[in-house]
C-alpha cells in the first residue's frame, strides 16, 4: 500500500493528468451542443434568463466570455502539466 501511495500513484497522476484535463476541456466545449437537444446547460440557462430580461445579446456574450475564460485557462493548465511531465520523464 505504501508503494502505491508514494511511488505508483504520483507517477500515474503525473502522466494521466494532462490527458484527463484535455478530455475535460473537450467535454466542456461539447456541453454547448446539449442546448441543441433542448437540455439545460449554461447556454440554455442564459437563454431563459435573457428571455425574461429581453437582453439576448448581452447574455450570449457573457456565456461566450465564460466559455473562453474557462477553456483558455484549462488549456494553459494542460500545457503546463504536459511540460512538467515531459521534463520529469526526460530525467
């Protein structure tokens, strides 16, 4: 158990974390497609609020900014993790 906790699991997390985060970003981007199926997501909730206020453009721009911030920051995190993984495996 100590070998798993101190040796194996840290190596597994180091190698798989960029892949898992990349897949999470892809999944997050694909949630925008859920709106097409009439299920509630960020875009759907914004649409409902915008219909109450009558400010569709502002709400959609806000949703676009949220998607941009989340995807950009997550992509940068993946790039940092990949660089660390590459450095750790080159030693």
